[in-house]
C-alpha cells in the first residue's frame, strides 16, 4: 500500500500537471492566443515545481519540508492564487462557450 503523500502526488499533482499542459497545448494549436498566453505561466510553474523537487522528498507537497522550513504560508498563498486563476478561467471558458452557442 502506498503512503498517503504518494497518493496525494499521484492523485492531484500529476493529473494537474498533465491536464494543464494539455489545455495549454490545445490553446496553442487552436490559435487562441490570449488564453494560451494566460495559461502558459501557470503550466510552466507547474512543470518547474514538479522538476525541482529535491531527491529524497516525497513530492511537491512534502509535509516535513513544509512544516520544518516554515513554508506553509507560501504553499497556502500559491493555493489561493491557483484557486483564483482557475475561477477566472472557468468563467472565461463559460462565457466563450455561451458566446459560441449564441453565434451559431
């Protein structure tokens, strides 16, 4: 049985990384430049965070590193920024979908 943090890594971090990268590439292919440029920094940040995990850590969200080094506040700030970004994207995609349905 896998440890709880490994489950967190495979349940949330990897799917978010893959999903966001796929959406960014699809926006580039479909020539939606504004949405592509909006998604590019977040996708790059997700890839950077995944690649820069030190060896020996359990993953991006290693609880011992977060609590020992006092990184809880920065992780909470990152989570709130991502939440705001995803909320903005949700309403932007919803508006685009409604607009395309009305125009057809």
